[in-house]
C-alpha cells in the first residue's frame, strides 16, 4: 500500500510542478514514506535523514517530509527530536501534501498533519489522474481495520475500515488500463472486508472483469473472518482472478489465535481452503506467520509447522513477534529471544523446503506469463506466472505487456527461468 500511496503522492505533487528524481542530490523535497508494522521503523527514519543530511551538508537543505505510519504513530516525537524534519504527514492526510509543501516554502514552519481524513483524502485523490503505467499496478479499494489483533498497529495508524465507492474504483482501474496496466492488484488492510452500500469484494471482481484489456486481477490482504461464500464462489467463476490467494493465518494453534484476538480457528481456516479448492482445483496459497507470539509453547509451534506442511503454502512470510508500543500484546511477556530465533529458523527451513519442492515440480511444465519489464542492459524479460512467481526468459522480441506460454527449464528460490514456446504442445501447471 505504501507503493500505491507513494505513486499518488507523486501524482498530487505534479500539480505544484514537482517531479520524481532518482538522484537524491537533486531533490528539492524529500518524502520518506514509512511503515510501522515491526520494530526499528523509527530507527530507519533517523538513519535515512542522516543520509540526506550528509548529501546536503554544503547545500541548501531540501524540504524533508515524513509520511506513512511512522509519521502517524510518532509524529510529534520525530518533529521534536529531529529538527531536520519539516513536516509529518499521516497515511490518511497526505492529500494535504501540496498545501504542506507550499506552507513550508512560504513560512518555514513545522507541520504535523496526522488527522484521519480518509473520505476527504479519496475525494481529493479522485480529482487527480492516476498516472501509474506499470503493467501490474496496485489499486487501493479499502483502508484501515476494525479487527484489533492484539499485536498489530494498523487500527491505530490507518484508522477504521473504509471502503471506496464502486464508481471511483472502476474509474481508476480504467485509467490504469488506459495507461497500459494489464494486471491490477486490489489493496486493503482487510481487502475482503470491502463493503460499499452492501456491495462486496466479489461484486467488484465481476465488474472489474468486464474491463477490456485488463487481463489479470489479484487482491491482498484478506482476513479469514471475512471470507464469505460469495467470495469463495467468485474464485470459481471469475476467470481473470488469479489462482493464488494470500490468506494470513499467523499461527497454527487455535489457542494462540484466540490470544491474538484473530477471531478464527484453524478448523475454520482449513474449511475455507477446502471450499476454495472445491471451486477452483488449481488454487494455491501463501500466508503470513508470527513466530514466538507471547505464550506460544513448543506444542503450539509444532501445530504451526504441521499446518504449513498440510496446506503446502507456496510462499510463507514469517516474522518473530515484535512488540509494538500501544498495542495490547506489547504488555505480554515475550518468549526468550534465543528460542524465538531457533523457531523462526526451523520454520523458515520447513517453508523453504516446501517451496523448493513445489518449484522443482514446475520444471518442464508451461506457465502463462505476463511480462512486465526488460531486464536492464540484457535481452531478457521479467514477468510473473499466474501464481505470482517471478519468471525470466531470453527474447529478442519486446514482450512487455504480453502474456506468453513459457516452458520452465530451471528455478532457484526466487526465480523461474524458461523459454517462450508456441501455444501448441505444452503441459500446463496444476489443475
Ligand atoms: N490484515 C492482514 C491480516 O489480518 O492478516 C495483515 C496485515 S499486517 C499489515 C501484515 C503482516 O505483518 C501480518 O500478517 C503479520 O504477520 C505481520 N505483523 C503485524 N504485526 C506484527 C507484529 N507486531 N510482530 C510481527 N509481525 C507482525
Ligand atoms: Fe492488523 Fe490485519 Fe489484524 Fe487488522 S486484521 S489488526 S490489519 S493483522
């Protein structure tokens, strides 16, 4: 979501004649868009400011803005502690960015803009064309969270759940497709909690599917609690919806899920997976895990390991529990860090082994790959298959924006390597 927000900040600032630069030395204004989900986020801000200070030691300093969730959570402290920062802008008030920049330019005063003005934000954003022209583009449809998992800062930094209207989403999606996007990834902290006048995510998926030249749709991140039957049904019916679902589970132990306030059990989670497979047999899953959550016993941890094996997630993102100030779990007794690290190591080895075996099986099969860009200075193209795996092929033809059949010849942990083949004579993935 920060990538989406950063692009929109760029779209907004174009109105006051700013543009982006890859060369930090040229910047008149430096916007650091931050994430607060795990610890050390604030340290990273100070570290980055240090880098800017060094670059501008003998020059007029640029305007320095801290945006995103660190700004929301620690705005006043940042302004107090680091005088080099001119303003902090929360994730729900960045539509004010031009006013903020002009105020700083005119009056030279510090600004804290961290109100929750999500409706106003999208009202303003709707007036500015989304100029993103990537083959695969993000599109925020929902923001915020009312779930209050005990470990998570999101409800405090992004505010309550809010869903954008159908018309503004469709209009932005059409802009992206007109700019050249062939894939849209719908975003939300709880994207399947989407609800606009009783219209759900499934309704939106069918509507988006009708957009000509939009080839692929994905959405992230969903919550098991909001996984309604209509959405399960849509996975079977909606041809443009890709067959990989990221469905964070956090732990394989229902006891731990309860203490996290997750509001779903492992039984319910597995039921959703089974029902999705019934509708779409080729579907695969990825997930997030928190390792060593306070109270996690060896037995709870084993349950997480057996869940990973049982579902066979093709990608697993795992993190040791990180106590976030202001969240209820921050007051709980943490698990010894040596044990936590050992569990994370064991977990990641298990998950990587599953991923390795899955990838090995793809060799000699055919993937449908949407190509996104040329690899720098080489006659190679980068794309993604339907399962969001990275694929690289050699090609003298410009493949950007095209979907091709690719025979997979090799793989490593992160990338599949293959060759473009004709539509005939291929053995397709899965199903
Ligand atoms: N809304 C999604 C859900 O319900 O699962 C997750 C969104 S959260 C922004 C992304 C991931 O960060 C979570 O799935 C979780 O695994 C991880 N995360 C969040 N807070 C964390 C914490 N305090 N410590 C470790 N990992 C955390
Ligand atoms: Fe955070 Fe997701 Fe839980 Fe909301 S549902 S509090 S975003 S982990």
